[in-house]
C-alpha cells in the first residue's frame, strides 16, 4: 500500500533505519576520508551523530513534529566532525520545516527537505561544492522538479538523485578527483537516506548499536605517527558546545552570536558553527585551540569539548584502490568510488621492515612491496602492486640485485602501464632518487637522467651477524661476529655489533658526507641504537646523523651516506 501520510511513528522508524544502515557501512565511509585534511573518521562521526537522534526516539507516541524535533536535538548533542555537524543541521532544518505538524504529505515533507538545505548551508561560512552540502542540495533540487504523490516514489527519486550527485563530487572538488574517491560525508548521507527508504518500505532493522560496533568501531589514533621530531602540519580539529551564560552575556535571548562566528572565521579554518537557543555548537581547525577556547569562554561554559591532532589522522589515513562500476552495483552495494585519473609517473619500491617501508611512504612512494634480502618478491607481487596504481608510467626501484630480474620479467608483459625498472641494488640509491624525484621533467629521458644523477655518490652499508667462519677481503670472520660491508665487500668484523658499525663508518670516511642515516634492525635494542647515534654525533660533528627504527630483518644496521 502506498504511503501518502508520514507520521511520527514512521519517521522515527526511518531515522533508526538510517542509523542502522550507516552503522553497517561506516567503515566504507571511514576509508573514503582522505585528502586534503582528514577530519577524524567520517563514518564513525556521522554514525554517532545520527544515532544520537535515533536512540532517543519513541516509535509509538510522538507526533511528526515531536519526533523530528527529538531527532534533531539528539543529533545536535551527538554531532561529531565536520560532516556530523552539517548532518545535524540538515535534520534541524527538516524539523523546522515540520514544525507543529501532526503528519505530513509528500509536498509538505519536500518543503521540509528544502528547509534542511537552507539550514545546513547557514552553518558553514564558506560552503565548498563537492561535499555533503552539494549531495543533499542537488538531490532535493532534483525531486523538487517532480510531483511525487507518495513517499515511496519520493524517496526512490531522492536516493537516486543523491547517488548521482555523490558520483559527481570528484569532478567538483579537485582533491577528491586526485585521490579517486567520492566525498565521505556525502557517502554517509547516502547510506542514511537509503536506510530511511528501507524502513519506509517495511524492512525490519536490527537494534542500532548505542556506541562503537565491535568489528566496525572508530580506529584508535596511532600515537607513533607523531613524536618529538614531528611537525604540526595540520593543527587540531576542535569541537565544542558552548552554553551561553547569563552571568557573562546578560540577557541570553538578545545575545548576538555573529561576533563569535566572525572571530572563528578569522582565526580558524573549516569552520562550522551555529546557534540553537542558548547553545552554540562549533567545529574549527586551528593550530592554537587554547586561544580559541579561552576567547569563547568569555561568553559561556563548555558542555562538551573534543580536540584531535589532525597530523596523526593524516599520517595513518588509508586510501583503498577498490573501484566499483556504477553499472554493476546492486541496490545494497552503493558505489562510493570513482575512476582515479592517471598521473604521468608513479613509483614502486621494494623494502622490508615496517620502519623502512614507512620511510619510503613518507617520501611519496605509491606502493611498497614487502621483500628484499632473503625474501625476494614474486612476479605476482609486482603485478598486484602495479594494479593498485593509475599511472601512465610506473618507475620501479628494486633496491636489491636479486630482485631486478623479477621486476624486468613483469615489466615485459604488463600492459596497463609502461614499466621502467631502475637497476639499483640497495636502499640508499632508491631512497636518494625517490626523495628528490622531479616528475615535472618534460621527457622520460630527462627524468631517468635526473634519477641516475641523484644516485651518484650515495653509499649504502650494512652490519649483519656472520653465520660461519671464513676469510674474505683480508678480514678474518668468526661465526657469530658482526661484519660490516658495502655490497659484497667486507670491511670489518667484531663480536660487538656497535663496534663493528663504528669501524665500518671509519673505513668509509663518514665525516666527509653531509647526511648519515642509521637504520636500526628489528633485533637491535633501542638503547644500543640510541647510544651509537649519540657517539656518531659526537664523532662526526659536521654530519647530520638521522637515526631510524627500520625494523628490517637480516641487517642489524643499514647505513645510508649522502654527500
């Protein structure tokens, strides 16, 4: 039977259904949360927001107006993150549009949706197209052109238009197009309204989790991503609810909140702020949250407060290269990715050890294949890595003589990109070349020439434990001792690991180099590595010593020397 009247009971079920659908899919939305600056986990934030409204609704007694107001108020109090705050304003606007209504027909609800568009745009001082705002506005504009007489067709048309708008976001916001994803906030909104439609059609829903789902909860911040040597690149995501206080502002009802908003837009970025009665809700990005909090406290007191380091979020953000075709999606498998545009050059390297792999990722490598000494990657490993990249040319740095031939084998048959294998045999040359790679060169020949030049003068040495007695290069080696070598030339042997490393560096005249990277292996105690680094700093005062916890196997220390 067609639904021509929407009451409070059904609306409450639809809100709960929307929360349930997002809960089931919020990790997908989290994984879309990428450049330019991740603002927490969007899927989790939006779920906590919509669930704030869902968990307080009564599915049996409320009028439509009461249910809409309860949902909006619950979302207001539960709102988290930029998209969560905007989501709460969408439903606040819907509630305003349904004010004093016991029930509504499709035409009245359509007016409420328009009110949601207007209210959400008011909350953002500088709206950006290609975001959740765009997805909702474009969908509402599309259904406003129709004449739906029943809610089933209204929501079908609304959700279809919402998905279409979502898929266009990468063409509207450059960073989305570069990353090959759609807007995460818009994706969360699509899931919510899809769940509302399911509830409207009578689909039973599970009880929505009241907090963090066991298998799908917010990822804990990786505190290792920010240490004493890090830069606060992105500042802090700062959110708070400010209760205006009579003792501070006098008559709260006549208080002008515009100076608050003007101040926030002057000192912060990504500002979403609005007032609801005697409460002001704020989301802002800033490098000095303390100053903003102190300033705003002159008008009231904080009901809630959250500050998160966005540099940590950026460093642990994940971009998955899984793409779905819009033509092949099912009703429940909404497409949330778009084809990533090909760039001219991409890089792939081979490395072992979490710290070493991260070292390459930090300088912009597109894919790191786990492998190297004693665990050479296969042709399949290279192919799988290449398949995750959208580029015309993929430059491969094997970093090991035993890996070059494998890389060349796949290069001969791979047909999705032009594979260029650089025959480098160690980590140092790979790191030096990639760290200064200039892809703006007009021709590939110029780029390869610059790569060759950047690898000149770089020395990679290592210290490892010997597994047998022998004599080589004039050095007597005893099993269990630590040998220092470059390539296949052995320079030192010592029962003491740090001593062997120091002797090796003396042989190499390390003081003549401007940079010495000391990369610690997985079996080396941190205390030993720290002490060795301090000794080297004292000995080579004109050389910059860079200690790194590489976590690599086989080699206790890897040393990279650059002029």
